[in-house]
C-alpha cells in the first residue's frame, strides 16, 4: 500500500470541460447556471484538502434536478473521466499505477468518490475526490468515510503511511502448504489516531481475510526459489540476508507493509519453515 500523488492541475477546469462536453439541453443549462457556486465549492475543497481537513466539509444542499444533473455529470466510461483517470494513474510510480492501493490485491478498474457523490454531488467530478481503486474495494467502502469521530478509511492522497510495522503474518505449518493468517499490531508505536484509521480501513475492506485467501498461491511461489537457493548454498543465514535485502527494494516500490513482503519476511524468519519446507 502506497500513498498516491494527487491531481496537480486546476480541478475546476475538469468540471468546466465536463459541462462543455454535454449535449445542449436542460442538464447543460442547469450545470452552467451553478458553475459560479461550484467554482467556490471547489476552492473550498482544495483549501481543506491542502490542510487535511476535508472531513470538515458540509454539503451545499443541492437537491432535485440540480443534484441529479451534478451526480450524472460523472460517467465512468465518459471521455473526460477516462482522461482524468489516465492522468492520475500516469503520475504514479509505474510499479503501483495499475494496482488498487486500497487493497494491493486487485487491478484498478474504478474510481472511488472518497466523499460520496450522493451527499456531495458538487464534487462528483472533482479530481481530488476521485481515487483509483478496484470495484471490490469501491463496493465495500460504499458511501462511508467518517463517523463523526474517526476516519473509517485511509485517504491515500492525504494520510501519510508510516514506515513502521503494522501488518504481521502468523503461520500454521501442519499442512503441505503453510496456512497464514494476517493480523494488525503496533510494535513501533504508530500514533493512535492513524493506527485506528488503518485498523478501520483494513476491517471495513476485509483486507486481512482477502490477503489470507490470496496467500496460498504466493507461498508456493516463495518456496520454490528458496529451495533453489538452498540447493546451491546451504548457509541459511546468508540466504536470509540476500532475501531481506531483496525485500527492501520491493517494500520501497510497493509499500513498507506490502502484504507479500510481510508474508515473505515472516516466513524466512521462521525456523519451522526452513526445517519442514526447505531442508527436508
């Protein structure tokens, strides 16, 4: 999981272009008539975004036909949204730009409205409110974001992920393939508020279970090359050193608590893993 770079151009220009592309008719007239107010609201969003205060935003109160027109301005397959998605993804490092960073399990095939467009139709095409993700995460997140007390999800434009451990893997070695369970912990004293947001995010997106289900195929991929290393070099500590160094590069590319890295590092530090699956 990695922080993403946010849209760095004028967000209100996206709204204006989206309206300009609309066919002539009532909807375009309505969207044009509210343009001055939308410009002010976009400015407010950008200001609160820069100060990490978007939870303090309150809905303007658009209703009826105006609300419907604003919501319908967002069409995932429209040219303007496709162009916007491409710009956001192209600005990310290449190793993660096609992977949903909400989960790091699936490909990006959706844009999440971080603040829901049903409550805030004015921001339905605001690039700072659109996060590239997978449809599974988008569906699980739904319209929820804040419960009035704490953040329910990480905003990976704004919430800086720590370079400290918070994800661990535990194993049961009684089967042919190690059975893994993932858990959250806080051994390096991540701030309580951020760690709670991380816990909420993982819990509401069911990430620990989704990672567990993906782990069997990954563990098989891990065991095979390590067996190869061991055939040529029986020095386990030297192999571990090589694997740790390799994992540092992977963590830099994919995130400090990237679940595959956590899985690999946890396995190689386990004596039972070496005895049962490598040395035998």
